């Protein structure tokens, strides 16, 4: 099926009253930057950013909802800090890259005829899907790093599902355009083909401008996780050095409604394992062998900061109730409700000597907003899994 008869009816209009403003007329776009090479180059930069963002996003998702066959690794200790820092940085970089890519191809939005036949129409439709999902990923991601949860839907599930649609549409787009991309790159040395007058910015200046835009955006945000650059992080919602004990707080004790429970002098920690249950008071906990670990809190929202934690090894606690090394552990908070009330610790992280039930942070007793009387802190874990105000440790 072809759509030609449909478009032919509009020909009188294009040849008549719309002749001067018809954006599909030859020579309507004279700028230098709509040629194949610039399109291919800008597309490649965007594609690379999207793929890094996608891969690091999948890793973050896997840590938070691990499939049954995968045991999340404890080492390298700061792996998640890096992957999530990259996720947010590449996600932000897609903003200027997507705008640049749209600029290089926008004359094609006015291509005539708009659709030649069914495959061509589907191809153009896939671009619409690609653009709208990328746009929604950027918007939901930005709202999340700004901690502005205004959506009526769950962020995690939406952001994750749309990512698959976006990457699927992108791969389809790449497959369809593969011949053009190969051509664009193989003719790299040739001058831009024709058009009447080529005007405006040169390709070199365009590429430098995009590079400068990405570099600027990265510089004013990356300091939320690369702490030496924190003073440059003008656009980052968090300063990783500001907060009680020199560390930001994500959700305070008041917000989590745990103040009374956390400060209760009758607090005990419940341990459960193969040998049954045991309760430890805060004094009991303090009397156990003490260990120190320097570990980051690396929040999914893209900020991270290191602390010096000291407390009891999780493996020592579970051993008290007969759990073998390699047991899985569930951590339950005093927090009465909320998505971060519980977290799971897989065998590798649970057995790691750096996984602690921390009592102290940076040389002083844990601030209530950091999880007093005790909080989990372990290597390789996203911030959301570093459960604060721990009430129960259950080993299986
Ligand atoms: N019980 C409980 N633990 C929690 C949270 C929470 O809301 N409730 N927030 C988590 C998140 S999202 C992060 S990033 C870290 C932040 O720890 P901090 O506030 O001590 O910096 O705590 C985690 N632990
Ligand atoms: Mo977080």
C-alpha cells in the first residue's frame, strides 16, 4: 500500500498558496549542519550516552530487585557509587545531546511526502516512540534527582519499563539507518554535499559547542558525587558535605516517624537465625567486637558521600544465632511503614567483613537522622538498601 494518492491531493496547495513557506521545498534549510555526517556524529554521541545510562540503570535495578540467580557483589566497595554517578551524569548529558540531534534532523520532520508506504510510516512512528520515551526518561529522572515525586505512578517501575522501550526503539532506528550511518562515516573525508548556499555555523564549531554544553552541565552537577568538585556543583540538589556529622540525610527520623521508637531506652535488636531468637540491648551491641569501615552512601538520586563507620560486623551478629557464612539476611527497620523499611543482604555482601551494623559515624555516636541506634552499611550497596534505625536482623 502506498500513500501517494493522498499526498497528491495536497499538491495544489504546496504549489500554490503555501509555495513560499512550504518547509519541504528544495533549499528550505540552508544551514551547514543538517548533512549526514553531522547527523551521524551527533546521533553516535547521543547513542553512547543512552547506552551507558541504560547499562548502569539496569545494574542499579538489579541490585534493588536481584533476580534469584544473581548474588549482588560486595566488591569493589565503591562500584555502585561509580555506576550510579555515571548513570546520572550520562542521563543529564542526553539533554544537550538530544537537543543537538533534533536540531541536525529537524528539516526531515517536514520531509515530503510524510510517509511513502506502510514500512516508511512505521519507521517514522518508531522515531516518535523513541523521542517520546527518551523525553519521559529524562523528565522522570530529573524529577527524581530533585526528589520531587509528583507522579501518580511509581518512579522505579515506570523509569525501568520506559528504558526498555526507548532502547528497543533506538536499536530499531539504528538498524533502519545502518546503511546511511556507514555511508556517513565512510565518506568522512569528503566535503558536505551540495545544497545551494551553505550558511551558518561550521560543523567544527557545532561539535565544540555540544562538547562545551555537555562539559558545563557535567561540571555543575558531578560534584554531588565527585566530592572534590562539590563547590562547582551549582546545579546539584545536594552538597555531599552538608548534613549532620558531615553527611547528607535522605529521609529524616521525623519524616520516617521513628523518633520515639529510636530514642526508647528499652530498645533491643532482634536477631533470628537457625538457632532461634536473641535480643540485644544497645549496651550488648556496644560490648561486641568493634570494626571500622570507610564506605560511601551512594544514593540512586546521584549524590554520594563517604563516611567512616564503626560498629558490629553483620556476619558476627548472624553467627550469634547460628547462621553460617553465606546466609541471606533480611534487615527490618523500626520505621513503621515505607518503601525502605526492609532490605535484603545477599550471601556475598552479608559475609563481607566490611558489612556493618554501624553504631558510630565519623567518630561520634550515630545521629538520629543517620539511623540511631544502629544502621546497616555495606560495600557495593545502593543508598536505599543501607537501612536506618534497624530493629531486626533475620538470617536464613
Ligand atoms: N529505614 C530507612 N532507611 C533508609 C531510608 C529510609 O527512608 N528509611 N532511606 C535510604 C536512602 S534512599 C538513602 S540514600 C540512605 C541515606 O542515608 P543517610 O540519610 O544516613 O545519608 O538511607 C537509606 N536508609
Ligand atoms: Mo537514596
